[in-house]
């Protein structure tokens, strides 16, 4: 099955983390891949401590709008390698829960091979539970999705100048 957590509100990654913990508690194989995140988010250490395989994009050193062409290229190459690892994990561990956090943003910004991503997600979501997070999911994914949860920002402290806080937003 395919689940999508999307929207402009806070909580997409948090929902995916919660589902991962629940699935692991039920004895399922779980992996958590973070696109466009370099491992500085606080949840990865805790997920790893629970025996959940986690991987972040260590090539992603800053926000995409600040990246030069070389950094974008390196990030896209790393994301493509992550896609192949996801396929391998699904092949070896199905049924599994596979979280692809911030995938939708990497896809929308063309920071990965879109065709490869579409093929892998369509294939692995038949036997595994696949969770995609991010903004503005493409029709190829919404059409295939079994769940779509939209998280809408009604109010957010960032709009008042409060920067992201470790342990709360990341």
C-alpha cells in the first residue's frame, strides 16, 4: 500500500516516525530514508536505537535554494543510490514498512531520477507499506495512493520569526 503525508503544515515527518515506531512494535521490518536531510534531525538516532534502519542524505549540506549546480548533482546522485537501497530492502524484507521522508520535495525539485523513483515505488508498494512525505504530491503518486493525509498550516511560529527548534521541528 502507498501512504502520502503531504501539505504545508508541521507533522508529516512526525506522523511517519509514529507509524514507524508502531510498526516496529508490531514486529515489522521498518526502514526510514530521509531525502534532502543530512542526519541532523533528532528522530534518526531514536529510530536507529529501536532497530529501525535509517539513512539520510549526507550529501545534502544545505537547503536546495542555496545549493550550487555541483551540490545539486551530488545530492541527486546520492538520492538515486538511496532509491536502489530502498528497492533492495523491499526485495529482501517484504512485507516491510518503508518511509521515504521528504521524498516528494526531492521528486518535485528533480533531485533524483523521477522515472526510476516512479518504477520503484509502484513496484514495492504492492508488497510493502510505503510512506511518502513532503509537499505537492505528483499525480502519479496520488493516483496510486491508498491513503493521503494532508497537514495544513493554520498557524506556525516561524511566521512570527521563531526559528526551527531542535527536538520540536527537527
